């Protein structure tokens, strides 16, 4: 029996009905939906013992109304893979106008997440944000001018500030929102203790690269600050705390773009070229 068949069986065991539907991913993660049940086979690199406290955290009362709670508050093992089971939610459509996406709702959820006392949760591993950037650069194929530029931009990143760790999502973007009786955060893979500025770094990187409308960025940032979000500290300049994480996310996104283009046998598109050009500005700076 293949992995997909086994995941379909797990979904059925927890109430999933109808035909199984695979959700495409660009990694080795496998996501299968069956009716109102979603089963996720995590990446082969994800250890069940690191995922388990993360799943238990989002199942706790402390994160109720913030993150989607699992159907099974534990990690299963299926065909040698860590597997989790979730209720289905409605994601943001990729065909929608990005300006109409629920940026404010995402910002408010992040602000509330960052404010949750760690004492209310099981001990968590470090948040995965910084490691994701390093991993993306390491996985990038080839050694042409673009790859060399991205590697140099990564090498020249300043070290992160040592800051008191807060609860941090670790990989936030609009795809990490679903609607189920209100908007909720999803994806526990990188949840942990870290610098919450990394959760704002992806939209900050897109804004700095000219890929996110300034008005949308201001809406997002304003909603986060108005909700008491602690990531940016005190003062009038949010970039004092955002600069290094946003540069790191720029490098990460550029490396992933090169990896995807190589895998799909195509040239970089206009958006991906903008990310590479941002790496060039990082190097020049």
C-alpha cells in the first residue's frame, strides 16, 4: 500500500468521507483531504519528537481561536513519516487579488500569538525561521552568477540580535491562514521560541522588493502594531528590528525561486528576478 492510500485510510478512520484529494506541494510534504479531514505527511526531515510538542501546543486552550486545533493532538507515524490530522478549513484563493486578502486579520492573529506566555504551553523547540533560510541556500543547485550572488548575500547577512524568545510561528505567509468559524493560523512545522520579527519578515521582504503594494504593507503593519504586537519593540522605526529578518527572507525566497525554476526546467520569472535583484542590493549595501 502506498503512502497516499495509507493517508486516505487515516482520514477515513477519523471521519473523513468521499474521494481523497491530494493538495499539491513543492516539497516532499504530502497533504491529503477527505471530506472535512486533512491528513499531512510531514517532510522526511521532520522528527516526530520535535513535532509532538508543537502539535500539543496548538491543541491547548492557550492557542484556541489563534491556531487551528488538530483532530488528533499527537503525531502519528505512517510509512515511516510523521503524520498529523486536522479539520479542513477554507484557504485563501491564489486567484484572489492580493490587496483584498485578509492582511489585517493575519497581523492581528500574529500579534496575539506573539503575546501568548510560554508558561502556558509545553516546552517548545526553537522557531524554524532562521534555519529555513539557511536550508534554502544549502539546497540551491548550480554555481552560476545568480547562485553565487544569492550565496554571497546570505553570507553577508548580519548576525541576528540576541533577544528574549517569544512564541513565534516560524513560517508565516498568507497561505498559513484558513477560515473555519473565523480566520486561524495553520502549520506547526516551525512553531517555537524565537524572534517574532521573523513572522513579519516575508511581507516586509516583498514590500522592500517592490512586490507588495505599500498601502497593503501599511495595513498589515498598522494592524499588527494596533493589536499590541511585541515584535518590533519600542520606537518609531520598525526596520530597526525588521531589517535583518527581511534580508534573510529575501535570500531565502530567491534561493527557493532558483530551486523551483531548476526543478521545473524554466527561466526565472519577473517576480523571481525581482527577488534576485534585491539580493544584489543586499550585497551592494
